[in-house]
């Protein structure tokens, strides 16, 4: 068996482990949703080796830190309960995927302590697997890919063993399942907030707000707030937090500026322009849904107030 065949066999083995874990896990926690939802990356090819490595890192990242994040966190912290011993490299496997993915997809040029930590970690990892600070030849990439797949296989095997151990644990089964379900009920992936942010911004006239950037800024705080609640309806609580933080953090911006006022109203630079801008901001609070007509609304109000 050549290396490519071995890599493909390892990938098939991992996919089989995931399918088995999903089947047994869904029954165990009475949840039809798979523990690790299949992603589009699961059908990718491993050739050439460099591209196969990059795709594998991305694929595993989506499982560990996105699609299956809470299940991975819960299960990996419970390995010790059943004396599930895995190789030291497999123990560090999640961190390896996190740092490798960051180094491959983000600019680490800035010399921050965090970036330096990632760069050092990756250099050490590459040296351990191909004896270089960074893979240079196809053989280097192939060795790194092979090692990465072996680590993933060990990690998913440990998860599968955990599922089997819990299923057979008559004494603590109910307790562990209760803890597991509680964790999942309080987890809401970022895209759930994005959907509600889009609804809120449309409702309150802040359509120019970037939902993803706004969510990235507030996501951790929102999750922490939800974790303090016992029972709640996600859509209701999320909307409350989103509305509050939009009004608190994001100041409305006029759809025109001082030059637009001078050009449209035929007035020279001066104090009058400032007064009209000030009036425009006050009108923005009450006419947010009419932003495209705000300049004309400003003209009418300014005439009424003797500013034009």
C-alpha cells in the first residue's frame, strides 16, 4: 500500500468512526441531530498532498470548533472518567488543528505574543513531522498529512470508546446524559445570532450594520448571559440582547454629510451647516425607516424652524 492509499484509508476510517459515533450518540442523548454534522469538506480529495493537508486542517477545524464544538468539548473532558488513554499527540490534536488552521488562513505578520505563540507551535509541529520549520517538498506535506490523519483517527476512536463506555455505565448514565444535554441546550452557534441580527437591523432601520462583525464583537458576552439563565426561549432573549447592544454601541449615521447639505440647500460653509447636521441627527431617531428621504425631511423641518 503506497502512502496515498494509506492516507485515503485513514480518511475512510475517520468517516466511518464519525458515522458510528453519530448513530450511537444520537440514540444515547435522544437527539436526532448528529453529534458531528457532515461538512462539504468531507468529500474532498487528498491530492496533491499540500492541498490535502490544508483541506484536512479546515475539515477537522469545522468539526472541532464549529459543527461539533460543544460535543467535542464535553466528551474530551470526560475521557478520564473511564480511563480512556490516548497518545500524547492525540491529546494535543485539537490545539494543533486550531493553530495550524490559524497559521494557514490568517496573516500572522504582526508580532503580537499570541501570533508568536502560534508561529512557534507550528514550527515545532512541522519539525516533529517533516524535520523542517515549514514543509517544502511534496514528501514533507505527505508526511504531515499522514501524521495529522493518524492523530484524528486516534481522537475519534477515543470519542467512540467514550460513547460505548457511557452506554454501559448503568450507575452514572443518567447523570452524564443530563450534563451533556444541559450543555447542548445552552449552546447556540454564531449563525443563529446572525439570523436574528439581520431581522433586528431591518426592524429598527440599521441595515448598514455588518451582522458578522457585530456578532464577533458581542458573541462571547451573549453566550455568558444565556448561561446564567435556567430556561429561556433563545429567539426572545437573543433579540433583547441584540437590540440593547445595537442601541448602546452602534450610533446611527446620517445618509448625507455637510457637503451634501451645502450642495443641496445652496448654503456656504459655516455655523448654519453644523446646525442643520445637528437637526439631521435628531430627525434620524424618529425617521430611521425613511433614511432615503431624510435630506428632504431635513429641508422641511429646517424651514419650519427658520434655519433655511
